[in-house]
């Protein structure tokens, strides 16, 4: 006979699950510093998605020769991203010991290659986490 499930079983809300996950990712980083880390990662993922969409658009239009030209991104209000600033690169580097430095470098490169961002981003993006030990599962954050 199949085992009956308890319908009244208490389940976590979506917000509770997100909060607990964020708390695990935070590790020993102060919550006041962690918001900068999270916002920087969200920003990097967002601009990377926009960049990749524009790159595919250029390829579909037969303009492969222009995929590495800043002007062909900025003309559509898309930030140009050098290879080391793209989310795909960050994903490949996620388990490296120097991932914090790589994320700092990626975000600095985004600012350097896009004049409209000059001075808009903080100086240290991910470095507050350097030397911290988040849970082992959190090393896969980019996947």
C-alpha cells in the first residue's frame, strides 16, 4: 500500500527559501557588505545577458566582423564586455581560488570599456568575500 503523505505538512515559503540560500552563500561576510557582492553579481549577469543577445543579433544580421567593436553595442544601449567580463567566463572560473579577484577584474573591465559607467561602480566589488569560506555548495554559484 502506498505511503500516505501529510497534507498539513509545513512548507517553507519562497521568501524563506531564498533568504536561507542567501544566508548560506554569505558565509562569514557581514550582511552590510554582502549586498554589494550580490548586486555586483546581478549587474554582471544582467549586462552579460544583454551583451550576448546583441552579439547573436549581430551574427544573425551577417555582421560577424563587428562583434568585437564597442560601437555596435553602445548604439543599441548595450554595454560592451571584454572576454574576462562575460558571465560565461565567470562560470568557467567559479571554482578557482581567486574567483573574487576575477569578479573584481571583470567589473572593473566593464567600467573601463564603457565610459558612461565611469565612477558609477564601487572600487571593490567582490573583494569583501576574499578569504571568506562560504559553504562548499556555494562555490557553484555561477551554475
